[in-house]
């Protein structure tokens, strides 16, 4: 697997994760909307990545949006994994 592909997807995931953290800190954004927000941010970053990164894993806009959304939603999953593993029972 191409390491540039992994780095690209990881960058989108990290940026979406940071957006999720900011949304969590804003008390005006309900928690139920955070996955939608990070998914949308990921989709936007996927399109931006398609036009700016030469070896981006998608060559058309729909695949770029899909890669971005999946990467953005992965940030929510990563957050939940950490949260569940560190939670006291």
C-alpha cells in the first residue's frame, strides 16, 4: 500500500477529529450532530485533496467525497475507541 495514501487519509482524519473537538467544546453544538459535521468536513477535504494532492486516492469528485467522508467519520470512531478503552467500569 502506498504510504502517501495512508498519510493523506490520516491527515483528513486528524483535521476532522480536531473539528470534532472544537464542536464538542462549543456548548451550542449538540453531540448528536458532531458525526455529521466531521463527515461533511471530511467530504470537503476530500474534494480539496483531489485537486491539490497529486497522488490522492480518488480521481473523480464522487470518490473524493466518499474517501473524505469515510476519513471524517473514522475520526468519530477513533474518538469512541479511546473513550471506551479509558472508561472506568
